[in-house]
C-alpha cells in the first residue's frame, strides 16, 4: 500500500519536473514498476501470515488497530494489483487513437472549441491519469483492509476522488464523459454523507469505531438497539452505492457509458473487489452478532439487484450500457453469496468468504477483457458502442467477435467458463444458509440474462452490417496482452478452477 501511494506521489513530481515529451514513458514505467513491486510484496506478506485461534484465520491487525492484514485482505490486494497492472496497460494504449491515448489532451478545454482542436492537433494527452490511478489503487487497498470505520471512510474517499476525475477525461464524446463524472461525483458525495451519518450513529451506540470494539459492544449491550440499526442501515446505503446494488444503482449505466473505456474496465473490475471485501468484512466482523437484523435486508437487495439488472439490460441498445446493467446483475449474485455469512459450514462446503473472493477473480478478469475488446471496434468518430454498429463483426473479424462472445458466455454463466464456476460457488455458499428462494431467483435471472448476452452474439454473426460494417483497429502489445490474459483466465477458471479456489479457501476467514 505504501509502495503504491509513494509511487502516486512520485508521479505527481514527474508531472511537475519532467519535460512533457518524457512524461508518458516515465509515468507508465513508474506505474507498472510500483504495481509489480507491490504485488511482489503482497506475495511475500502472504507467506508470512501467522495462524490465529483455531487456524481458521491468518494475519494480524496493524496500524493501531485500523488495518487488518489477514488472508482475505491479502488476497484482495493481490487481485486489485493485478487488475491495476492491466488497467495501466489499457491506459497506455496509444495505437488505437493514432498515437495518443483515450484521454483528453486538456481537460480545461471546452468540447468543440478551437482550444480543444489545437490540443488534439498537437497530440497532447493527460499523463496525470497514471498517478490518479495509483491513488485510486492505494485507496482500494486501504478500503479492503480497513478495520475501523474511520479508516473505511478514508479509504473510500481516497479511491473515489481520483475515479471521479478519471471519468471526465475522455478524448471522444467529452460532454458525455463530463456529465458522467459530475453524476458520479454528486451521487458519490451523497453516499459518503450516508456513510458518515452511519459511522456517527454506530459510534454513538458502541463508543468505538473499531470493528472488534463494535462487535464486543453488540454482544455485551442488551436493550434498545434503534441507534445501532439505523447506523447499520446508513452504512449499508453508502456501501451498496459503491458496489452498484439496487436501489442505488442509477449511476452505473451513465458512468460506465460516459467514462473512457479503459477507466470503465479498471473501475468495474477493481472497485468491486475492494468494495465487496470491505462490505463483507464490516458486516461479518463488526455486525456479525446482529446478522439476523441485517440479513433480511440483504435478501431483498440481492433479489432486487438481480432482477432489476437482468430486466433493464434487455432494453439496452448500447453495449457499454448493457455491460453496466450486467454488472448490476452480477452485484446481485455477489450479494447472494454474502447470505451464507454465519452459516455452519461442514466438510468440503464452501464458505462465504471463499465464494465471494473466487467470484471476484472470475468477474474481474472477464469484465476487464470485455471492455478491452470494446475499445477495438471503431468508426471515424471513435469507439462504436451501439449494438447496431456491431452488426457483421463476426464476418469482419471472426477472432475479435469470438473473443467477445467468449466473455459474454462467461458472464452468462455457460459451463466450462469462469462465470459458471463463479456463480456455482456463490450459490453453494448461499445454500449453506438455506437461502434457496434467492438462489432459485438467481438461476432464473441468469437464464433471463442469457437472452441479452446471446442477442449480442446473434447481431455480431447473423445480422447484416450497415454500410461497410464495423472496423476493428489493430491493438498494440499492451491491449493484446490484456485480452490474451483475460481469455486464458476465463477458460482456465472454468475448466480447472481448483487452484484458485484452493487459494481463496486458504486465505481463511477475517480476523476479529
């Protein structure tokens, strides 16, 4: 975490003192080197975790009790850093835009003005996006490991503020991008307000902000719990907004559509990892003793999120918006996995923590690959995201269409793909808590979701193209490598999920 945040600060110095011509290479090398170094450090930390209690958990609580360095946190760190490495690679792609990146040359230039044209003609670009990405990654690492409410809030803001800026820096369709950034910022500010009110109320009840202290207060303080329940509700609102769960999902389609596609890819994959690990830790460790109060709410949120995401995705004619609603539906599947929290697990049954961590791995790589492919389909105005614009892609580029079809089938949950095993483990975890009505609904919504995934495949292979049909740009090495790794992960996690599943299981439970 310190390596990433230190590199982010160094990136700011690069912007201040390094000549413009050398900034791009300096920022890319600095970002990749720091993320790779941090990943190596995470692997080392993972080998040094000590067993706690009866061996179900590993690690320790550091930084005066504010950061938990345990198995789930280390697993999430490694996954976030891997996604961030590929995110930097997508950020650094310059071949698709004729020698510049997907980011605006000058954010202050008004769209359509002579200033913007002058900046574009000079081939300028925002290299500040790399330190912004590193700050967001640092916030995600802190968010996933937060062991008290104040650290949780600090991590949330550190990861969110850079993302608000990154969403508004698209080179193409600037107004849409800026509108998305503004919506994301305003709704994010509201959710932060709910989170802060929740923290204040829980502190008023427990007299402490540490997860362990809150858990102890709940266990030892009988009587009226109105203040606690209201605080839990407000905290849930703030975190449900961050993961895009219904009824707080309204920002997701607009932001996914308006943000530069490399930012959407990074944000969709990495933010969900950090937010779900933070959500699971808070409700399992701090509010675990009160689970019978909040679990019914999670049942409703899971049902509503899955149904809303799947139904609204059917009506979408834009591929990015369709993937956004798909993301909402997958959030519902992840919430379904959380329903197994506190259930008695015997033998080889899958725990909630293991299921959620494994699902995040599968979803992260598939989503990253899907958005990476989306950057390749273009016309004179840039990326083509309308569904009609993808007609005939299978004839123009069978390889690109085939790879995108693989990602869609994985998102639909087809057997022998990562999506199938991911859904299977979260459904299995939910069944340990007898949440079969939610699991049945999840299976039905999966079948419903298959319709809009397959519809895209039908359009690519069987619809007649408009005019000359879609154009597929030849990507550079960085984007090609990202897509290749995503394809390999999608197939490997579907055919041989055992090693990653064992790794998630070996992470153990959250320390308390």
